[in-house]
């Protein structure tokens, strides 16, 4: 449970209709199997002690008494189980029958949550046997204990503030205002749902969408346990469709028509971080919900959930194609608006033959298409200097020609040498002055051409470079509209590759694919035997690692040690723990020290959930200390 990870289980056990003895055995068996996996929250289906499809048998004293005895037996069996356990049963209070979720912990029955919304349509006639729970909880005697009974009870782990659980039962989720909403507002980070949802055509997809949507709505975790194939098939079939979701994402889903157990981890600290940032998640206390403490051992959770090593990239090809088109469109639409607003006749792009400037040129071309402007008014400027290689130079020039833009070649070496002379710098000293003088000269050239040609300088720098501060202040750091400012380097590569694979121009496709394969470099140091001498990833580390670090730090507010932990899981087999630790340290140090560059970054369109703009996404002081 270190770092807020709580291992949870959703179980559809093998059950028999009205066979309490057998069902209790299967529930205890499932509970023990989950405990072997160090699960801390175990959820069984609705009315699982008796089975859901007992019909009018629920009115029989014999069944109700056996159910209560079965509950005591399961509670006793939970004494050595280090978890909070939820089971369903029919329960009578003062001559009325309720559909309840019993919470068990360390041999004790902690509380009974009542079902709020009872279905009475189609095959479901619960109002024939059950009544809805009381609006306000009450204390009832159960065995030798007095426990809370009613709707919207909360269960909170001792010693772990982020592990708070609320329960609802089946139809509650399908209602207009589910009880889980108020439970989440009052602090529940995880909602459990004890369900007996029958299967019909298309219902599984709807149920999955509903669970995902509710977890997103409450910014919480959701553990859904559904009745399985042991239920009566007189008029319905049940599929044991178990689901575990976290803030809109389905983490685990069972196959249909199986009795099964699904296990994963819910990140409760991540959920609290989401709620802190979301100003619409506001506590409006209509009534005070009871909070019942429970005990679990606070220990490190062995992670089984998958952390995507490339969180900015879609997983499947169909989604990749659609997402790439959406992103390119958003970038181009942002630029289109800026060009229209400023009444710019031209757009000026510094083109190097690298990934970032290639993407900027592709976006500019698309914006011009939207504006029905001639591509000749895109002025692409290549400015070879000390570090330019034949490969990047030729790709830059040929790419511009293929796109129908205007190519201008302005060598800057002579101007830079004159500048070195003016400031008293020895060209043989290839230090930061040597490098940055070239970057600033290029920016000056672009800005002056923009003035001369009534145009805008289109920024090429990407979000990964901004995060690391890997940009020359007032050099490539500056532009008049930065179309790539929220695109991480891993996504830049994908977008250029997508553009290559979707163009009908085979010559342009070949050029773009070679750009994708070219090592990332600012090309500010002289080549070695004609090849790029200055490879960025050798200096600051692999961009796929930095993009991963950036995503989990800004999107979910992970602490450094937690980022390291999930990175080790995500990149297992690709990078050693020592390598990840090394580059993470460099990332954190650079991220904090380089904020001053982001504090005055140009405008640019936000396209994803993570951004660095000081005007909205990251309001960070430039002199914050990294410890």
C-alpha cells in the first residue's frame, strides 16, 4: 500500500441458488485465495450468501436465518484475512427485508449498507420482497455488537488516509443520482458495487461504459462484482462480469460467463491528487456520513497493473491514426486563428531537417490549406552552420521543395564568427557560448525575415525540450506562435511518421521517414566524419524516459520515488534501475532549474492533458528548490 496503491479484488464465486452452506464455503474460499495475493479490499456479488435469484424464497425464515448464520461464519473466517471484505445478503430489520452489503474486517461485522434504488421492471421485481434502506443510518444490534445500518456508510483504513471505501448495490449505479456520488464527495476514494446484473445483447458494453463513466465522475476507483453462472436461468442468465476502474479507465475486466476473480491495484493517492486540482469537486455536506474504521497492515503492494511506457502514444493502430489526425488538426487550427488574427501574409519556419522543425512545417502547411493560402507563402529557412550535416541539410531542402513552400538558404557561420570577434570569444572553445550564439543568430534571422515579409515565426520546440530547459533562451526558445509546445518528443516522432505513412507523395514519404530515423540533435558542434557529433539523448537521456517522468509528475502529481517505482515496472527489460534513477535525477534537477524559460514561453495550442504554459497549466515559480 506504499505510494497509495491498494490491491483490490472483484470475485464472482461459484454459487448455488438458495444453497447457503455451499455459497458460504465458496465465498470463504475466494476470500482466502484473494488474501494469498495480498488483496486489501475484496468484493463479492449482490446477495451472494443466498444467491440473487431466490425469488419468493427470500420470505422464508429458514433461508433468512441461514443467511445470517452464514454471515457470522464468513466474519469468523475473515479474522485472519488482512482485508476489508464485502458480501451481500438479505437482512431483516423490524419486520422489513433489506438487500444489504455487509462489510467485514478481522473477524468483525463493521456495518450493513442498504440498497437505495430497488428495480421493479422487466425481470426484476425486488420490491416484491425488499424495501429501500432508511434515509438516515441507524444503529442495530447484530450478535453481540451494535453496528451502523443504512445507506452511504464509509469505511476508512487506520493509518492510511487515502483508503476510504463506500458501497452501493447494483441498481444504485444505474440511477440518476447514485449514492456513490455523495460517498465520494464525503471522502470515499473507492466505491464497491455488489451487483447481480443479468446479461442481454449489448448490456456488457453499456455496463462497462457506466462503470468507467462513474469512476470518472467521482474521480475515484470503482470495484464492480457481478453474479455469475451459478444463478438461476429460469428467465435470465448471469455472466459474472467483473470490472475494476480508476478515474474513467477500466483496469481489469473479466471474460463473460465465467466464475472468476479480477485483481489489480487502485492508486488512491493519485485520485486525491486529481480531486485537489479539480475545483468542481466540492464538498457540500447535506448530512454527515458515518465513518467506520477498519484495520489492514500498511505494507508495500506488489504491483500487477501495467504502466504504459509511452503514455502519450495510443496503443492500437486504429486509435493512433485517429489521434494523430486530431492532434495535427488542433495544432493547425490554432495556427490558422493566429495567422488570421494578425493578418499575416506569410509564415516563417526555421527548417533543420530534424523532427521538431519538420512537424512545425507540416502543421503550417495544413494551416495554409485551411486558409486556402498558397504554400509559396510559407518561407522555410535553412541556416547551415558549424554542425550541419549533409543528411539533415538535404532532407530539409528537399522536404521544403516537395511541399511547395519557398526555400531560403542563409548560411550563418560568417555572421557567428563576426559575433565571436565582437564579444571576444575564441571559436576553438566549443562551449555554451559557441552553441548558443548560433541558436540566437538563427532566431534573429527568422524574426527579421518575419518583419520584412509580414509574417509570423512559427516555433519548433517541443514540450520535452521545454520540460528539460533544452533550449537556448531567446534563441530557439522564442517564436511568435509555438505549434509544438504541448507535443512531447515521443509524440512528435509519431506525428511525423503518421504524416509520412498517409502522404501520397512517395518522395516526401521517403524524406519524412529518414527524418524519423535521424538522431535527435541541435547540430551546434562540428560533425565527426560527416556524421552528427552531438546527440541529445546521449547528453540529457532518452526522451521516452523523460516523457514518462513528465507525464506522471504533472498529470498525477507523483513524487520522485513513486515515479521511479512505476518507471522500473514500465521499462522492465529496457533500462536498469540504476539507469532510470540516473536520468530521473537529471530530469528533476533540470525541470526545477529551467522554469524561468517556461515562465515566458510563447503562445501555443494545448492538445493533451499535460501542458507547461505559465498561463494555465503550470504556474510555478522560477526559483523553486528541488530537494
